[in-house]
């Protein structure tokens, strides 16, 4: 074979490989690195193993197919009330059809996430290691309590990989909102009553950014119409969609998938630090997908076999 033909074939092969690799990185997301964080100390490693050993999976709840009210209508007579939109990103209000799907009743727990990392021989991120070491040594929080905390310091891509490993996925933003508020557009998961400590973990503050968290299966009084816990407060939650500030005006009326691209991923529900306005079921927010923070966790969902109208 002439050398120029060999070079031509080689370049075509390399180009095809590069295009394929770019496709998978774009569509599937970057895989987890072999080591997310530093190797923990022997003492911390013992606790990480203990927390992971106590992991409990969340049951899934089936959300029936049907229409629901998404977003908010503009309110002129009470601009500071709970019914008033937080901002224009939740306008206009739409009645949207979703096929049936299943979604975790509880946020993914810290025990579950550490068990997942251990199975793949991945060290937890350094921020999470630092937090766990601190609350164990300074605040004497036991492994059992930490195991029921929500997972935190998880990027969007890492949350996605966890759900895929369970045969699930992150919920779409519309799926998250319906599961949080029910078919008729409740202001909060539990109804129209303003939040209080019996209903949600919110409005907390710590000078050292140590999260004030509740067990993922706690606060039954604040559950959504479908029985989901902590759809308001505790940790905010990654969803599948890119954040589109004007998406509601043009979204499809059935199973909206979110914008095709964007800069931020949508985050819903408010956290342990949030003001009560962020706990509204229609309030929207977003964060860079590589963000690690003590205020964002996630839960998983999966499609069922029900079809559209």
C-alpha cells in the first residue's frame, strides 16, 4: 500500500474515533474519575466503611400518568405572598401531561452513596471527607446518623452515573415538580401552609458551613401528595434538565425533556440553608453541573410502561 494511502486511512480512523469519543462525552457525560478524592486516613476509612455498611435504599413511588399544573400564574394583588412567582422563570403556568414514572420516595442517602463509591474503589471527594471527619471527631455524630443523611458534595454527572448504575436516571424537571406538588399545583409539598420545622429542614445557618441535616426518611408531616419526603428543604436536588429561563413559554405539552443545551443544570427544592421562598414547589434554580456543595443532593427516577393520552 502506498504510504500516502496508509496515512489517509490512519487519519480517517483517528477522526472517526475522535468523533465517537466526543459523542459519548457529550451525550453520556464524562465518567467518574478513578479517584475523586484523596486516600482517607485509616480512622476515617473505618468510619466510611461503617457508614456505607448501614446503607438503606429508598423505596420508589409510582406517579400516575396524567395532567398537572406546572409553574405559576402572575399575581398582581399579592406580589409578596407565597402564590406570587419567585421570578419570571416559572411563568407561564402550563397544564402538562406526563406519562407514568417511578421516583425515589427519599433523597439518596449518604450511606448509599458511600457504598456506591466503595464498590467502585473511588475515594469520596475531599470536601465530603473533611466534613465527615469533622462531625465525627468534633460533634460525635455516629455512623448510623450519618448513613441516613442525604448524599451531598455530588456533581450532576456523578448523580447521573449513580442513578444509571441503579437502572434509573435523574428525574426531568417536570417530573420532579409533579412529584413535589401533585396534579393541582400545591404551593408546597404539604399544601399551602407556610413552612415550619415540623414540615421541612430549612433556614439553618452555620458559620463553618457545616450542614444542619435531617434523615432522608424523616419529616413525614411535610411529605408531598404522593408521599415523597424532603421535596422541600434538607438538600436541593439535581434534575436531568438544562436550566432554561424562558423554557416554560415554548415547552411541549407532553413529557417536556428540558432544553437541548445550556450552561446550568436545574436544581429544585431548596436546602437546609434556604429561605422559605425557595421551598415553593414552583421555584426554580440552577447550578453549574460540576458544582460540589453541601446544599445539593439528588434522587433517582425511571420511566414506566404507561403511554400518553
